[in-house]
């Protein structure tokens, strides 16, 4: 069922490789929302910035069979912007030219502006 209005949804993800199952589940929810016609943005913070690093999502599969790479690919098809925390990426030495498609470095002010915007619903994982 596709929604008649495009609700703006912001998914903020903090979980990295150590919590790959939970991280994949969050990206799955974002992907489902995009499939249903919602406008989705994903903001990766802390250890989650690794998901935007080329090749990292390969081979990550949940116990129920969802694949992180497939879900990120689906978000890219939906033209979802994947924000990567600038300070978090810098700390982890992830350069902008090694990010997956549709991922971009964004500062903390961008996250705060999105979270404060009344048209967005925010989900933090």
C-alpha cells in the first residue's frame, strides 16, 4: 500500500558493525518507508558512519535474512540522501571520495535543522 501523502521521515542511526543486526533492521525500516512512498533521509552518526564507507555493508546479513547492502541499494534507488556525520567520519578517517552513492558528508548543524523541522518525523536507532 503506497501512501497518498509523502511524509518526511528522518532515520538517525548510531549503530555500527558491533550491532550490525540492529543497524540493518533500522535501514530496513527506512527502506520500507521509502517503498511506501515516504520521503526518507538517513543520517549516520558515530559508528554508523561505517555503513556509508564503500564495501563495508557487503556480507552483512541479519538472522532473518535481510542484507544491509541490498537495503542501502534500495534507498539509493529511491534517491534517499544518506547524511554522514562530518566529525564522525573525520575521526574514523573516512574520506568523502570513499562513500557509497547518495551519501554525503553533513555537519551537526544539518542534523539539528532536520530534527527541528516540524515537517519531519524523527526516528533514532
